[in-house]
């Protein structure tokens, strides 16, 4: 089977996601999520992904800091020349989560920076990126619930750009609602 360069890049990115959480992490995901969002250029995005919690945790200022790594695939649909254009988007994002009340609270806030890859360079009549690879900056807040608090819902603001490595670099902001479940 012959793999195209974009396919090899995607497989490399996903393999990196499985190894990024921590050295002792299992390769098998320990959770899954779906997220939907909207943003600039009438963008709509639907994502499916996997989660790898880190074994690392620290008590910090009355709460607990913990980490997770996510890998996902998204389908973006954006306004373009009176119609719609679609893009397939892959990402790997390590995140730090802060849980309140010494880590006992179901509430958390989170932040992370990861790498993303788009199947083709994002170009519409309104905006164009200069690279397939970009960074994803994530800020969010959420809550765990259900039996063993294994389910969660969060609201996230995600900014995508190449970090000024190449021009043009207009960036894209999405607000996303995320539902996840741990196994």
C-alpha cells in the first residue's frame, strides 16, 4: 500500500498523540469525546477524538493540576464565495486542567497548546492560511458528572494560527461545546 505524503503526516501526528501524554501512559485511549463549534467566516466544526490522561498531578493553590492529551479529527465547513467549503483537520493537544477544592470539585478550567494539520491549505474568499500545519491554543471550563464523574461537558475557545512562522497568518477562532466520557 502506497501512502501519500499528507497521509504519512497524518499518521505521524496521530502516533505522536499516543506518545505525548506521559512516558508511562498506555497507548490505548482512556476516553473519547465529540465537540461541535462555530466561529469566524460562518465556520462550523465537528470533531471526534480520544483522550490519554497523564499520571502526573500536582497540588497547587488549593486545587489540583492534572494533564491530558487529546487527538482528534474534525470537519470544518466555512463560508466561501456564496457557498461552503470543507476542510478535514487533525490535531494533538496536551492540556493542563486545574480542579478546585484540592481536586475534589467536579469543576475545572483548562488550557493547552497543540499542533494541527489540515488536509489542504485553508483558503477562502475571506481568508487564507499559509501552512497546512498550525498551532491550536485552547482555553476552557467544564464540569464532570455521572457515575464516577466519568462524563464531562466543557466550553472551549480555540485559536488556530501558525504562530507568525509564515505569512499570511490570519488565524481562526472557534467556540466549541465538548462532551467526553472516560472508560
